[in-house]
């Protein structure tokens, strides 16, 4: 199974516009299950389309299995029909004039696989994806989930070494999402295919992928396992993008770059931090905040503002002067709005970021529970 | 990593590398090649003739060199001066121009008045039989204009020209020339023909209008009159303007009706004037006239485009699934239906019935049983010398019919396919500038009335130029002219179809490993089968009805049904001529119905585009 590597990949639509993909370096290892995660418009689809070859790079190199398939420097370009990658489009792009069976066996026909084997392989894939009953229907007669499975079957039938999926779960309802998610994992285990999928949804990425590549504004922000990305976000963007509810950010300076006023949470926190490093913001995950009913040693005084049940867990909004923090807990909270309460913000749970938003590695800090 | 700087040092300049990469990409993208070839082809086929006739207007034409004391082919302002500033000017251009404009203005005014009234009756009131009228009222637009002209002469023709008299004349009522020929019947017929267009366009606009806007005004206390004039009319004004300009442009180019009803009394319009100039071999004058007609067409349509751009500001008002709400007419319901009934009677029943009766009557206007015969359809041994058999058993008819199907059919198939290719190229071209150029070129014939375009074609293809032999007298010139003439519609249909399809089905096939030809054959063409069929049939119908291209470019060897019927008319074989015309009308109508079936689209939408 091939590996995919992107080297300084750039894509600019039009001359003046800001590049949709800007200098991305990324290697997807053989047999890896990777997710490109990022807000919508950050260039994920564009990368996928360039890997498939239906879009060409404006700069940099794409290599599949060590062979450059799109290299601006060397003037090489392999068209999509010769790349042998599978791409499942976000809105499926099934051929409306062909039945499900014909959609699935199209690729095999192109490879001149003989009829009996073709038949067998199609049946196999369609059975695995549970669309065999709809083999004679046209795409317009299928539900969204069924259409998606046809789109997947169409690519799997030719058994491509690389499978690219554009937002595979986002058009499905909750029940189908779970089902499809299990399906994709199972497929990855059985076929061992290298899979790259695109998502804007962290749940999707976290639960599905071995590795996550977080993107924003055409730039790659961080690559790592779901745990790594959650526990040691490389910068402010990743820290804030991943995690629900969002990480609490406590600025140690106000907007003018001055130390914030004396009453603020930021200052109180900063006092505890090493003096000699230019810390701009501290982040703490909602679940890392510890509540104590009686002001314990080092705890800061807070007021409970509101309590929001979120189905099995609770989010508590806490106020300290002008500052607001969110705390989340799995156990039914015993506090009530307006209660005065103490909060512990343990050093090891604090993620520190410098002025440019980059993570600062300082021993003793930023090693939250998950790490 | 150590290798990277050295690789950069060795690499040629950035621009060059980019070019090379671009080439590698484009090599696998046949769209660019397609666009390039099509652009060249249509430059030759569409822009070529227009430039050629433009040149003819300023260059000494063959046969004129002795009179002008100038070599053939040298520059001259003689033709321009002759047309615009000589003692012939009045005959050559000013009178025809006045005629053309007065016909166009009167037709537009009448068609708008009648069409809007009908559109309001059918779409906004509970007038009796409205569903049925919605279809029946459109039929006159499907019939060729000269069907009406022939029906008119069948009834009103007088002794001014020879041949069989009209029914009224035969019954002893002498019809004056102003009733039988010229301005009045021309305007009347064109109004009949174009009213359905207004009815369709304005009807659609009315249907898209959100009734809630009117209801809102009513709640605020507005009366019906206020609502009509300050809400409804302003909102359908873009549709009205568009219909008006479309009809105006069509009237300027209209040839068949003034040819049949104007020539007998020397009532010239610009298009018949151009025809006269061509048939009397005054090519230079003809060129000037053709350029004048083109200029008028271009100006009209530029105004249209301008206005549409402004109108787009409030085009989006359409309420989705707007409730239908009709004004109840009460006891007037049935009385009000008399207007559409009258329109259907005069616009459909009367002309077709007249034409049909004329083909089964030996002497015009005599309604006695012994005067009726089917001989002109299926008889043999007729007393007409050059036409011994009824048309359905006459070999000439079938030859002309076959020619029509062959020439118009091939041209339509080609233009339909080219249209789809244009759509493909325009949307897929990696160089969007080239795609835009192609789009504009294929749209150009829309600005040029048919008769002027035919003249332009003649000017380019009448003689051998370079490797292209003289095409005049061959079916090819007709086919090429038809293709060029059809391109505005065909390419728009192709672009629309490809836009709707989007890239993804094709991209999916590419990823699955399909090369260009496979993609075309297995994905694009099958998916686009229905639009393609429409894009072939519609030009076929308009080709079958068309007169102006054939009257100038066809020769007896390439006789088609239209020229065949005109020739029969020249021989005064009115029965046979009318029978042929009825057959043409039948084919045109059947074709339209077929399109409706295939595309599943409302007739109105099909015709409006
Ligand atoms: N064909 C295109 N032409 C111009 N801009 C495009 C095109 N496709 C995408 N873009 C732009 O590139 C950026 C990234 O798009 P995309 O890769 O689709 O984002 P994502 O999939 O992450 O939501 C967006 O800003 C988008 O507007
Ligand atoms: Mg996307």
C-alpha cells in the first residue's frame, strides 16, 4: 500500500487571491488512516483534489508511493486516470444514468476485468456495504446514506491503494453516522488501504482517524494522534479548535500589550508563572479545572453564573470579576447559581502560548490529564 | 535536506518550470484543444462572413469596375454614397427603412397589448377554459409566419397580380390593395405570430410574481388599479421590455411575410430590398443594406442586454411556490373567454382551415360540392402542366422533403453536438479567456438577422477562397449557414446543460480511470441525451420553417420544402403550394410536441429560450 507525501504544496486559484493551500508538508504513511481537519474553507478539499489529480498544484510536489505525480519544479503531471487512487466526493457524484450495479462496476470495466470476476467482485463489495438489494436501482431512488455507500463501493470495487474521502459522514444523520463510522474502520482493517479523509468536525476526526492533520487558512497547523493533538496543541488555533466545550483562554496581557489590571485572573495566574518567558495566553481545558467548595490553598474565588446540562455532563460557567471560565464535569454538580466557590487551576494543566500563538514548552506545564 | 539548495541552483528559471508543468497538465485536458479548434472554426464560419460582407460594402464588386472606372477590388465609397446619398437613396434605403420601422413598431405595440391582456386573463383570472387556452394560444408561434401570409392571400388576393384570385375576389368583392397587400396585412400577421411570445414571457413573469406582494398592497388599502399600475406592471416590466425588443429585432429581419405580401405592390422593407439587390446582382448595394440591417439588429440587442442588466436588480423577487390566487370574474367568466377564443380562431383555426380548404378546391371561393377534390394531394394526371400529380404522390415533393430532412437534419445534428462541445469547452477550458471568446462568437449570429447573414454567407462562400472551393450551389453552404445560424441557441443550450451537470460526474470518472473519449461516450453524452435531443430538434424545426437562408442560398438542385413551395407559388399552383406549407406546419408542430415530451419542460420554457 502506497504512501503519500506532499512537499511544499501550494495551490492558488487565480493570480491575486490568497493561496487556498499554502506550503503544506505532509506524509501519509502506508496503511495509515489520516484525517485532514479544519474549519470550512481552509483548503482540505483542495488538497484531496490535488492528490487525486483533478486539480493541479501551483507549487511543490505530490508523490504517491515515492513517484512524483505532480511536481511543478520538474514539470511532471500524472492525470487522475493514471493515478489509481479512489476519491469519494462530498456529494457523491454518482452517475445518474447508471444503475447502482453499473456505477460500481464502471471502474472494473475500464480495466477490462472479465465478466465473471467483475460480477464476483462487485457482488462482494456491494454485499459488504449492504447495497446489494438496490443493485438495479438508479441513484435518484436511494437515500443519502445509501448513495454514499454506492459512492464508496464504486471506489472500493477497483481496490485502490489510496482512498480519499471528502467529508464522509457530514451529510448523514446521527444513526447513520455511527454506522458508517464503524463501516469505515472495518474497511480500513480488512483492506489495509491508506485512507485520507477530510472533515470539519472534530468528533468525526477524533473517533475515526489514527492521525489528524489540523489545517487553517491553507496552512498545516499540527499533525499527530488524536490524543497528542488534544493534549499538546501546537498553537492557539489548534487548542481552540479541538475540544468541546472550548478550552478557556486567559490572556496575561490586555490588547495594548500591557500587563492586565491587578484584579484580573490573568495577572493572578501570571504571578505563578515563570517571569522570564513572554507568555501571552494561558489555556486550560474545562475538565482540568478543579472545584473546591471551601477556598483551599492556591484556589481562586469564583461565582457560579449558570449551569448547563449537556446530556450526561454539565458545563458550569464561572465568573471572577470580568473574567469567565467554563468548567465541565461528568458528575452532577452540587453547586447552584450564585454560589461562591474556589477553583484550582493546576500548573500542569496550563497550556502556555507566546505572542505569535505558538505553544511554549516549559517543564511542569501543559501536561493535562489526557497526556 | 542538503540537496535542496543545489537542486534549486540547477533548476532553470521559475517561469519556465511553471510553463512546463502547465503544459504537462494541459496535455491531459483536451478541453483547451477543443476550445481552440472550435474558436478557429467559428471565427471562419461566423466572423468570416460578417467581415467579408463588411468588406464588400467598400470594395468595387465584379461587373462594376467599368462603370466606376476603378479596378475590381479597389476601395470605394460609391456603394455607401449610392445607398445613403443619391437620388436612389429614397428607394434603396429610406422608404424601406420607414416601412420596416413602422411595421416593427406597430407589431410590437399591438402584440404587447394583446399579449399582456391574454397573459393576465389566463394567469390571473378564472376565465373559462384557461388551462386549454394556455396551450392553444401558443400554437401560432409554432407555425411559420408565411403560413398566415399564404392564408391571407388565399382570401384577400386581388387582380393586381396574376394567377388565381382570392376567395373574396372570386365571389365578386373587389379587395383594395391596402387590404390585400403591404402594411396592414404584414402588421396583422406579425402581431398574430408574436402575441404568443408576449403571452409566454409575461405569463411566466406573472406566475413567478409573489401574490403576497399584491396582498400586502391591498391590506394597505390599494385598489385594483393602483396595484396593477404600481406593483404588478413595474415588476413585469423587465419581461415586457425583453419581449418587446426580441419582437422588434425579429421584425427587422422578417423576410417571408413582406416577400409574399409586399413585393406584389413594391412595398419594400429592408430585408426584401436586400433580396432585390442580391437578385439584381447589385452586390455592393446589397452589402451596404446587409450591414445596415446588422447594425440595427446589434443596436436593438445591445439595448436589450443593457436593460436586462439593469432589470436584474429586482428579478429575484419571485416567491417560491407562490400561492395561486385569481381574480374571480363572476358572470363575466364566459364573456371574457371570447377574446382568447377569437385569438385562437383567427390565429390557428382560420388560417389552417383556409389553407386546407384551398388545397381541396379546384376554383377558389366557390363552395359547391363539385368544386371539392383531393386530387391536389393524391391525384394524378392533373391539368397543371409542370405538376401532374398530387403532392403526396409527386416525386418532386419527396425529393424536396428528403433534401430538407437531409440538409436541415444533418445541420441540426451537427449544431446540437457542437453546442454541447462548446458547452464542454467553455466550462472546462483551463484558459477562461478563450472560453469566453468562444461563447461570444457563437452568440454573434443572434445579432444578425437571417437574411443579412445569408447575404454575408454568400459573400464569403460564393467564390473559391484558398483551399475552400466555391460552395454556392452545393448543400454544404446551406448546412454551414444553418449551423452558424443555430449556434447561439445550440451553444447556450450546451453551456446551460454542462453548467447544470457540473464537473463532478466527469471528475469521478477520471478518478475511476476513464480517459477523455470514454468519459464523453459513457458519462457526458448519456447524461446529456435529453438536452442534446432538444438542441437538435429545435434547430431542426426552425430550419424547416426558415425561409431567408434558403431563398438566398438554395438553388433548384438543393430544393427544400420552403423553396419548393415558393416556386409552386410562382407557377400559380396555389393548391400544391399551400399543401406543401401545411405539411411544413405539421412537421413543425409535431416536432415541438416531441421536444416537449423529451425535455419534459413546459413548452413555454423551451420556446422562451
Ligand atoms: N475552483 C475554485 N476557484 C476558486 N477558488 C476556490 C475554488 N475551489 C476552492 N476555492 C477556494 O479555496 C479555499 C479552500 O477551499 P476548499 O478546499 O474547498 O475548502 P474546504 O474543503 O476546507 O472547506 C476556499 O477559500 C475556496 O473559496
Ligand atoms: Mg470541502
